[in-house]
């Protein structure tokens, strides 16, 4: 994957908190929750091809269980599954696992647009508009896990 210039529009792609969690390649775990099973599995496969351990779920219940048992360092959450609940899941997972050494990324559809200020306020470290900015998420992960 080539390095690309960052997208200049925050509502398309943004990384607000440049956290770091240096780890060995075998411990680079990413948990995805996406409403569309095909899209989520495709993103998980792309992450595995880039050397990350990844798991995809489509339900809040499975996401919670997997987050507790697997303790991933990075999360990619489809905002359609949590925004009607006032983003309770991101707050819950941050409190449960600790947000300091974890990367929380929001992925949202084209419409309706999620308010970027709200995503920041509830605890997301970054945001991408699906799936065109996925390369930026992968680069953010590579930096997050780098020694």
C-alpha cells in the first residue's frame, strides 16, 4: 500500500488523537463492528492481509463479549449501530477497557453525516466515511502499533 496524502476534509477522514501502542505483530488486534456483514468481513480480511488480527461482528452483544474476552487495542465501529443510542457503546467500551492505549475509529455511511464534533466528544480518536478512506485507517493502525 502506498503512502497517500491525507484527505483535507475532516468529515471524510480524520485522526484526532495520535495514540501509540507498540506491540509485536502477533498482538495487533482490531475489532470491527459493521452493520453490513459483507462490508465488515471484507474490511476484516483486508486488515488480516495487512498483518493485523481482526474480527468482525454485527451485533452489540457479540461486540461487547468479544471486546472483553479478546481485549483488542483498536476498534472500528459503524456509527449506524450506536448513534441512535447516543453513542453509549463507545463510552462503555472506553470505560471498561481503558481508552489510553486503545484506538477508537468511527466509520459512517455517506448519509446522514455524523457530526464530527460529537464523534470527538464521545471518545472517538478518528473518523472515516466508508469505505473510501480505509487506506487512512490502515496507515493510522500501522503508526499506532509501530515500535
